C-alpha cells in the first residue's frame, strides 16, 4: 500500500475521528448541532476532509426521503457519518453536499496552530 495523504482543514477548533484522531473538519464548517444519527447526537458540516464515501442509497429519514452515502475515516476506515447526495423535498435541498458526523464517532481537538 502506498503513502496515505491527509488534508488539514485549518483552524484551531477541530473535529477528528474518535478512533484514530485523524482531523475531519473544523468549527468554521459547522452548520448545525441539531441533527441525530443512529448513535444519537450528530452535527451538520459543509466541508469535511479525510473521508471515504460508500455507495449511494435511498433512505427515509425524519425529514423525508434522501439519497445519502455513508462516510468513513480515510485512515482507519471506521464509520463516522453520512453525506447528503440528494433530497427529494425542496425544503431539504440545502443539505445536499453537506456531511453529518455522529458525535459518538468524532471528538473535538484544540490546535496550537494559529488561524
């Protein structure tokens, strides 16, 4: 296997994979803390790095029918959440292209690097 290249989203307040501490996103990308996943609380982000995307699937959620892809940490390949590909309902289309990371699978980090 070749060398694994990881991105850094910048910022001081970061969110990382709880399993291996790979940085996934930052506080500036946080859109909402009012989401729920299979494991409980989840956050909506508009930008996430260092993830792998699973196959598209159609699923019925509390807010309607969506086409989503599960997302996995690029380093350890553990599940961390999902991304919205398409929302069937017009009032939910703002989520398209955004990511939901489940709080159980992520942790907050404080970077020493200045913005």
